[in-house]
C-alpha cells in the first residue's frame, strides 16, 4: 500500500464514521472539539496529512476511540516497490 492509498483509506474511514453518526462536514465545525469543515473535506478526500491533534479532535467530536479510524485493510507484507 502506498502512502497516498493509506491517506485515501483513512479519509474514507473518517467519512464513514462521521456519516454513521449523522454529522455533516459543517457540523464538525461546531462545538468544543470543532474541526474546520474544509479540514474534514481534505481529510476525507485523502488530500491532507492529518496531525494527531486533529485526529484527537475528530475522535472527540464523533465520540469514538481513535483506533476506530484505522479499522481498514492494511497489507503488512514488505512491498518495497510501493514505499515512498
């Protein structure tokens, strides 16, 4: 898996978790643990290197444990051709 693919998978997972909780991207920009909707849009589109601080705030906003973000398939074999 390339880093770009990892970003896309993480973004899709964040979007899935957000939608399961009936939250809009704009709704994530409200409250104590707000994250700007544009940041959410970039994360979900796989266009952003997310910080731990942002992941923490998204998890708090969604009321989930951060480990749930990484519940997707991740090949573990050593594939040197896809490393960056």
